[in-house]
C-alpha cells in the first residue's frame, strides 16, 4: 500500500468557494467543519491564480493540491507531499474530462447541480478508498452512463446488455401473466 499512489480528496467548488461535490479518503480532516475550513482555505489560496487553461500545482499543509478552473467551477485533487504530481494531475484531468463528457460540454454550476448524481458516481469510479482506479475519461464516463440509464429508458439510449436485460425482463413478465 505504501507504493500505491493515493488521493486524499477530490473537491468540486463553485465560484464562491461553496461545495458542490467532495469525497475525502483521508482522516486528515475528521469533522465536516475541518473539511469546510480546508475547502475555504484552498479556495482563498488559489482564487487569484489563472488555472483556466492548464492545471496548477500548489503545496499547503504538507499536501500537494492540483487544481483547475472551468467556467464557475473549481476542481481540486489533493495528495500527500510524497505523491507524484503528474499522477495527481492525471486524476484531475480524468475527473474534469469525464464531467465534461457527462455534462455534454456544458461544464457550469447549474448543470453540475442538476447532474450531481453523475458527478458523484464519477468520483466513485475514479478513486476508491484513496486508491486510484481509473483516469481515462471515456472509460469513467462510460461506466457512469451505464449505471445511470434505467430500464425505462428508450432502447436507443441503452447499452446492448441493458437492452437485452430489459427485453428479458419484459418477456418474463409476459410469461408470468
């Protein structure tokens, strides 16, 4: 476990520093108040930077923080001081790109709040317990999309396996009647 790259948290804030989504994988912030204080501090520290074209890196309290701003959203990934910045940057880019795909290029606060379930599923697909599982945005978005489509969705919006499962379910119901 000591050699496996890990993430302490992934945070998505709005342009006022308020939490939209956050997952903490470390006990460094044991209470919600500590988490909110950390979020406010990193927001204040990074607010005046121009991290809109590329991700930026900063150190804070023995943590490496990689961040990027898009429209009115601020994306943050935090790792320990011994973590590789490039790996953390890859996690951030994978998260951002997956959100961009899931929100169909409309990456803004309103759209993020309306699709918060997709963003939270996205976080679950990227990191589990601090261990990085996936950083490829297409793979992440595909897994999230397959979780989010319900059986009542039109067949054109379902994957083949989901469509077969839906057809099997309907066929079973017709036989039981």
